[in-house]
C-alpha cells in the first residue's frame, strides 16, 4: 500500500465522500485531477490550504472540498474548483499563482488580467494565497478560469515558462 504523502492525501482519506451522494463523482473528479496535476507538473507537495463547501443544484448536497496548493520549483499554484450552484459561471476555477519570476508569456484569453478578486474575497482560499490581478503583478496573481482545460494550460505556462 502506498503511504499517504501529502496533507491532501490525508485530507482525502479523512473526508471521503459517501458513495450515496449524487455529486460524489464531482468530488472524486477533483481529487483525481489534483493528483494528475501533481504528477504531470512535477509538483513536490500538494498542501491543503483551505476548506469550502460546494452547494450543488438539486438534488441539493453540501460537499466539503479542499483548496490546495501545488508546490513546484519556484512556483506555487493554489486551486479551488466550485462546480456547484454558487460558482460564478462559467468561471468555475479560482487559481492563484506565486512565481519566483513574473510570467510574461501569452495569456490566450484564459482569464481577465484586470479582475481583482480581493474585493469580493474567495471563500475557502487562505488569505495568504489571495493576490491581486495579473496586471498588477505577473509574479503573484489570482484569477478565474472556466474549466480544467484552461487550468491545465495555465499550469503548463506558469510551471514551465521561464
């Protein structure tokens, strides 16, 4: 049996969603996606940095979710996915980036570089992982993206671009 290596692994083991939940698949999709991100981007740690509740559409369920930080060489990326009724559709993902050096590559319309999420706050995201907009500081910013494809693209940029 593989030992639990990260606080995320421990959190998943301690907060496993009952299979009777209609939206348990969304919970597991998030868990598996975070694990794939960690593998794909050579992440050295996956830390739980906050907690939030996803309130689903009918049949209404309240799913406990962890906000996580993917830690790599000179880069930390915090992720929060809200696929429930309270998300700011179509932007389901909140992503915070902290890099040793600014990311000055293309954005390809993945997110609005001017939106400052500090004004409204982001439920469940630790305050030390909530930054200003990209335009203010390309080395440390928080943004919203639509889906896991956009998250993956952004992760590729910030983990691998100089």
